[in-house]
């Protein structure tokens, strides 16, 4: 087990719900395998960044001759309990074509590997990326749903390293690589509103990841599993995204309001009529607009040299 963290104990009904969720996820993964991938700009390679079987990553190299850009580190969603990185390869090849080397991360899931194990694994992945690619000075973080939660957590931890101590004795003293920006796609950014709005399966996800204590209004520091559970002073430049028909929309808005109160730059955009998960749904009306907005945000961050000391505030759209 990664980091020797005990699994979250579940009652019989929760175990049945988890099995059902994983069977549904397996169906989508099998369907995804039947769809041929677009040709990547260079061959895709697989690497291990830690001892656990799921501590692995997929490297999609940037297109030769493309403008040199900081790597994009992508963290997949699935409520911390399901899904695999391969479900997102198709959606990420376009970023490699544009010049962003892409590290598509896998990580051990809950309840077998609950909080803070996931964050510890991802911190190890960032360390591996930095050690294996010493020329890399900074990375962009992007993730969707639970991955949107994890990238926002890592971004906040990078600017507030004193919070890393709550992850336990295995935590590093700082995030191993500079975080140039964070793109949180409809992330689970606030526990309470996610439950209040009855996001599908949210109680199962929260209990698997943090235990029953995370159903309380306040949680101890070692159970701070969303950005809204943290007390922080700053954060990297961040782009927060949600669809108006997504039950995590309020979660995204609440977090964006919190970011406005601290130094940093946050962009919030709510896509009218969009649903959860539309980043990788080519048929959705907001798909192309979202990708264009992400590229514009990353390009702006790429060209800025004052990433730490940008004036504080937030842009709000939608």
C-alpha cells in the first residue's frame, strides 16, 4: 500500500456502491479502448515514478519544432475512487501538438489509498518529473473533477509550504517543482456545497477519500481534503471552470470567491448549458470554446515573468 496509510473502512452498502462505480468505469474504459487515438506528435512512453503499481505516468512529448513551453501535468478525475489516465490521452495530444510536453499521471485510488496518500503520490510524481528532466523549471497543473481538486490542492500547497506538515511524516518540506499555473476543471473544491447539491455519488467519494469525519462542517487539519478546508495566504495563477448544469458549479464559484481574498490571479468561467466532464466530450457545445480558453490562459502564463507577484484579484465570466 502506498505510503502505508490504512484503507478507509466501508460498510457493506458502501462496498457494493464502490463495486458498481468501478464496473461502470470499466465499461467506459473499454469503450475508450475501441476508439483509435489520433497520431501523437512523438511516440508516447510509460514511466514509473514510485513503487505502487498505480504510481505511473504517460509522457506525451511535444511536437518537434513547436514553441518551447513548460510541461503540462494532468491529473485525471473519477471522484478519487475510479478511472484511469488513458481515458484522457486523446484529449491531451492536442496540447503536445501545441508545444506542451504532457505528463499524464496515474495514482493509487481510495478507499485503498485515502487522503493524504494521493497527494503524497502526486508530490512524488512531481519530484520524479523534476529529477528526470532537470531543465524543467516549472509546470502547469491541470485536472478534472477529483483531479481538479488535486491540482488546486497542490497549487495551494506550493505557495503555502507550511501546510505540507498536515500530510504526515512522509510529506516533503516543499513542492518539488515550481507551479506556473493551475487549471481546475469542474473540481470538487468545496465539500459542503458538493453534498448540498447532491453531486452523484458524492457521499461515497468523500467517505472513501477522507472517512466519515469529512461529512462534518469543519474538519481537522489532517483531513483537509478540499481547498475550502485550508487556511492559505496565496496561490498560483488559476483558471477555474464549471458548466452551469454541473452540480459542482457552486463548489467552483465558492472557491473562486475565496481566491479573490488572497494575493494571486484567478479566472472563473461558467459555461452556460454545460455538464460535468465536458473537457473530453468532443460533441458538447462548449468543448471547443473551453479548449481555446485553456490555451489562451496557458499562453498568458507562459509569457508572464512575474508569476509569483501578479496583482491580486479575479476575473469572473459566465
